[in-house]
C-alpha cells in the first residue's frame, strides 16, 4: 500500500479534488457529455410530471408550505424550501426510469443511477443561487467523478451503487455551498452513514425505486448544510473503521482496486455516459429495439399494425445477460410493472414502434386491452445464441400461422445516441407534459447546447415551469 493513500489520506485527496477542480480541468468529452445529459434529464423531468401515481405530491408539499426558495420544475410555478424542491425535481426525473446512467471507469461499465439525482438537484440549487452554466458543469463533474471512483473500488457494485447516490449529491452540493475540504468530508460522512438502498423496490414494484433519488437529493443539500454549520464527521466514511465500503470488503478496509482510484485523480474525470432509448431499466433497451424491428416487419408484411392479428408473443434472453426482475411476468397492468418487464417492452414497442412515456402510464396501459392481452400472455425463456453472444430474441406468432422473429445484441444499451435521438426523446416528453409553449422547448434545446455561456442559470430554469 502506497502510504499516501492510506486511510484517511485517500479520502482527504478526494475531498481536495472536489474543492479544487476548475472548469479548465475538464475534458471536451466531460463538457459535451454533460450538456447531452442536461437536456436528457430535463426531458425526464417533464416526462415524470405526467406519472399519475405522483399527482398528490406537489399538493401535499404546497400544503406544508415553507420559504419559497427554489422552483419545482414542470409545475405551475410552485416554489418551496430548497431541500423539498430538490427532492420533488429528482423524483420527477427518475419516475419513468428514463434517465442517463452507467459509469465507465478505467474501461469497466458499471450500472448507476446518480444523474437522476444530481442534475435535478443541481438545477434546483442553480435556480436558488443563480450560478453560471460553467459552475453548473464543473460542480456536477467534480462531485460525480468521486462517486464513480468510489463505485469502481467496490468488490460488488450493483445494487450497492444506490448507497452512493447521496454521497454524490453531498459532493456536488458541497461545491455550491463552497465548503472547504474538511467540511466536504463531513458532508460526505453524513451522506455515507445515512444512505438508503431501494434495491428490493424493483422486485416489488414500489415507488421507493424513485423516492430514493428524491431523498438522496434532499440529503445532499442537508448534509452540506450540516457541514457548513460546523458538525464534524468521520475520519474516513468509506474506507475507515465501519466505513460504507470497508464493511463490504472481506478481511480488511481496502478493496483490491483501492489504489487504482487515485492514480489519475485530477487528470481524468468520470461521469455517467449512457442513455436510455425507452422508459425502464437500461437492460430493457434490447427488448425495446427487438420490438421495434417486429413493428417494421408487421408494417412491411401487412401494411398496418393490427394487434388482434397477433396470436402470441415469446421473448428469449441469453443465459449470460441480466434477468432478475426484468424477466417477471407482466401482471400488475401498471406503470412500475411496465418499466421493468421485458415482455411489456417488446410488446409495446412492436405495437407502437417504441415505448414512450405516454404509453407506459397506468391509465394508458389499462385502456389498451390488446396490449395487455399480449403482454400478459407473453412467455419468457432463456436460449443459447450462436457463439454465446449476449442476445435477446422476440418471436411473434400471427393468427394466420406465420411467425416474425427479431434478434438484438443485449449490449446495444451502451451505444451513445446521436444528437437527433436525444432531441427527439426530449421532445416526446416535453409534448407529453403539454403545458408549456413550443418556444420553451426550442430555447431549452438551444441553451443546453451552449450552457457554458450562460451567466445566470435562472435564464435556463425559468423555462422549466409554467
């Protein structure tokens, strides 16, 4: 062990990096990817605003009241105390599980759900404080980079990544609060020791799956407040005695990859860098694309989409891909079940050409009897693709006795989208919200692409609510 990384020296280096990173330290890719993610997450806020199960939230928080410090986006101009506004904005951003995710650190792709907390929280803080676009970018990247490195060091990364979301939020919030390195470590300490893990929510289709992102946003702000107020934290909340990560390492404080996470600190900055093409977990990508292929086959063969002409849907996944809750039957006929069911994604995409935020809502699902018939009756099995490739396959059996078959590589989920795809995804969600003029969408797209030039982020955030 290099002594300069021994606990707590390593975490001290992290905190110094959070505090000292400047815009000039970032790469062109850091800035480009952040701008794409900014547009993507703003779209997800609009898309999340139509989730019926969340309708009571704003009214409840309005009733509770408090100082109108920051905007609740995709609302009728509601302003709430800063932590509450940040929480509601992050809940919206995660509600359709449509956000960007997935760190790639030192070549390893790692599932994560941090941007759905960090970007809405940052926009809420920016609306409150009036920071510049450059500050928005560097605050996010400096904090997120540390979370990605912590995640990389974990011996088992998923679903433990969920435990680091509040840490990432505290790191980002510390930048907005202009904390020094020691205060930043205290903020991280409170975040690490009070984090939550919503992993079982996926299996049980509970709203905790996105409440977690909202609570983490609020926690990040509160942790920064506690540190600014003078509270002291642990010497090393991650690798020290009883630390968040050391608890998960057999026979010691340090995971095998511990030293590697410091080697290019201050030179390379890691953030999430993958985007979803449809609502639901990123492993759903291949299922949705296979359904899109079937959709085109139906059009080519029959000239139209007639759900009643489809007898049955069969979905197959290679043994070497994720299954877990995604392989569960589609039986609840609701929003959350649809977000995490391969059988719904492939069926919905085959009928409509994609899975949109509109088609995945509970009331829309329950009104679509043919979609429900096919998705509920769909089967799911494993198979062995040629050469052992990680693949999925959809087979649609038609009532005329014919079959249509489509296959997709599961790892398509890591493909970086074209700008036009990101804009189309944004517009689909903006239009689904439907309460703002088209001019707002045009301006959001334009400003997101040059956000580093914006002097006061309130020029941007004022476009996000009625």
